[in-house]
C-alpha cells in the first residue's frame, strides 16, 4: 500500500496516520464541517471535506468516502472504530470498488454482527456460552417457558445490539412480556432490527476480552486478555491488561476459545472476542467485535506489537510473522478513557472550550488524543477526549503511575472523568482486583442534584440522544443551576485528589 484513506476522525484517525507514516504510506483524511480545524485534518497528507457536522451526512456516507478514495488514488481504507468500522455493506462496497478494506471480510462481519449468528457459528467448537435461546424470539408464550427453564433473572438482548441498547433484565415472570416488548422496540429504533433473544442473567460478571489476529493463510493467534469490567451504562471507562483474576490455566483455555471463535468465521485482521466471567471463573462467550478496539493500546504495551501495523500488513497479504508460542506478556498496562463527562453528575456529558489542556508525560505514560488548548468539545460526536495509558513492570506500578499521570493532566473549562480515574485507582476493590461490572453501582455514589426529575433517565437521554442532537448544553445548563450539585461536585473533586 502506498496511500490509505482513514474513514474516521479524532484520536483513532491520528493513531492510524502515525503508523502509516512510519511505514512510508501517505494518508488521506476525510472530515465534516465541524472538524475543519481538527488535528487529524492537519496531520494527513491530504484532507477532503465530506459534509455537514452530522455523522449521517458525513462520516457515514459510504459512497462519498469511497469516491474520495478513488479520486485521491488511495489503495486502502482504514475504518478505525465506530462509524462504518463494523458495517459489512461498507466493507463489501470498498472491495467492489477495487480498494483494500483494512479489516475483516464482509462475510465475517455479517456472521459476528449478529449475536445469534455468532453463537451458531461458534457452537461447533464447543465454546462455553451462557444458557439461552438459540434463535430470535417470535412466540412470547414459548419464550416464557424457556425463561422458566433457564431460571430467573434472565436477560433480554437485541441480536444486533451493543452499548446496552435493547437490553433488559427481567427478575420475575410477571414482568417478562412487558420487558420483551420494550426491548424489541428499543432494538428496532437503535438498529433497525427488533430481533431479541434471552439468556441466563449473570448477576455480577467480569468483562474480559481477548485480542486476536488472523491472516489470509489460516493462521490465528491471540494476544492475551484485557479486563474491561469498570463501566457506566454498559460502556467501558477503565481497561487493563492482563486481567488480575485469571490463572495461567484459565487464560490458556480462554485464549484457545477466542482463537476458535475467529476460525469459526475465517477471520482476518485484528478483532476482539468478549467473554463474561462469573465469580467462580466460569467463562462464557459474549460476542466478537470485528474491528480495532478503543482499548487496544494496553495490549500493545504488554506484547510489544503495533496492532495498526499488523492490520495493514495482513490487509496487504503478508502472513503473521510469529506463532502463539512466540507471544508473551511483559508487564502491566492500564487505560483510562478521558471523557467530557461529569462523574459527580451521573456521568452526564459536558461541553465547552478546553481553556487549559496539558497532557502528562514521563516514563511509562502514553496519551492518545486529538485536542489542543483553546479547542471546543464538539456536541456532534462521542465525548471521549483522550485515552490515558500507563505501563509498569507490575500492576501496582501501573496503578501508581496512573495516579501520578492523572494528577499531571491539566484540563480546565469542562468536567472530565479524570477525578473518577483517581477514585478507582485508589479504591481497595480495584487495588485488590476484587471487582466486577457493578463497580460503579457498588462503590461510586456521589450525591446527585435534586431537580425534580429522574437523573438516571436524564443520563441515558443525554448520553444516547440529547448529546448528539445539540441540546446537551441546554440540559447541562439547567442542571448546573443547582447549588446542591455544585457543592457535591466540589466535595467529590477534593476527595478524589
């Protein structure tokens, strides 16, 4: 490859472009009108505006992006993550246009893009799965019988879902019919597909995922695991590699299972196989993400590989240059997602100008971002500002380095998740490795403002809808008026130092 178009924005666009530059490959940036002054636009060799701020009119315009690639002479397209990265139709259109898609095949995406399809594909490899239905629910009365056999509580999930949408926990049979209709409606609205299924609800699991790499010659390896259990609204905030709870024996078995999942769909490139792990360290296949993950840097730190470079090499037709036996874990890495959200206000999005923006430095500290002081946080896209990664010879060293790095990170003008990062790093449950996906629910309870409305509903609305419609500032302003909230935020920030 001699020129790559990066069909994305922000820190992941910069991440891909830097690796391409190291490889002597020129880059083409695409950008919306809102991103005209963005860093990825300045960094690329070429940049083309593809539409208005709304992603539906810019970053999601398949034909426009492919047309720019053709006109610029790009022979490859890297989708990053989010936007079109897991869109099988886009991958196929890129291939049909005679351009290399830097990612898996459209067929592999389609198989793993459906949670039910993925379960069927991996069943022949005897990969452990949470007990549940094998097909989409069409008969509610029949589904009730299955739920009773599984045993309550059960989890209703959208087959095409992600990010917690179309997901409902049902504790009692009397609530089943109402909850399944709500899940189907939400799935239809979010994904255009109302197919849902049910499975046993694992009450307090750990979320552990394995990074895999496959080439075009049938070779597949795993690059060990990442612990991603600290989440809010089913979205990750802190990730680390390796996990603090796995034994070498379980790690080996889960790694083999992850490789088999990849083989089940003839996977090529970088992907992630996700598992739920219960308190007895029983593990169950959850899903496969057919793209690069936000948290891929922690894997890079412990194995010494550039995953973007590996993606480009595989897409160029090169075989993997190593076997499973060649790969080893070295040290420990932790990542904190630095988001424009206020932890003391139920992680509501916050927007504004970065009056001060100074990143931490020093040995074992890595920052991937796309902002400078004076820039505005856009309301149109994901609120993540940066990824802060620390690396150490041990987990303890990585934790202490993260605490130091957070204290050195200077951001003013908006609220961020940095104080929460300090809270988590210093909490006994995290330090001892004794936590699960309920960490925030169990331990992080700053007082919420009393404004006469349900703050949990506001959080979901702001995160999934209002934030992207441009009205977040209005919501944030109304909430910020409460002196009670200001007082609680001050107490939280002081306690987290």
